[in-house]
């Protein structure tokens, strides 16, 4: 069974791939977070924040770039 943090990191990776943006671009343009923070989330070094998790689960009405 996948825990909550792992599921959030996987969803983040999926959303980055769906966007067609690089990790750096996605961090800056979509999440408005530093690249370092997003890379830490992807590496499972830190849990994805709750507000970002909520956005990843339902990115509407926020437009993709």
C-alpha cells in the first residue's frame, strides 16, 4: 500500500509530465515554488505541502500554462 506522501510525490511527477514543462518551469510557473523544494518533494526528502497536494488532486480552475 502506498502512503500519502508517496502518492503525492507520484502525482506531482505525473502532473509535471502531463504539463510538458521541465521541473524548473513547473516549479516556477505552476506551483510558484523554488526548484529546490520541488526536487526535494520528488526525491521524497520532504513531504509535499498540503496546499500543493490539494492543487495536484484538482488543478481546476487554475489553468495549465
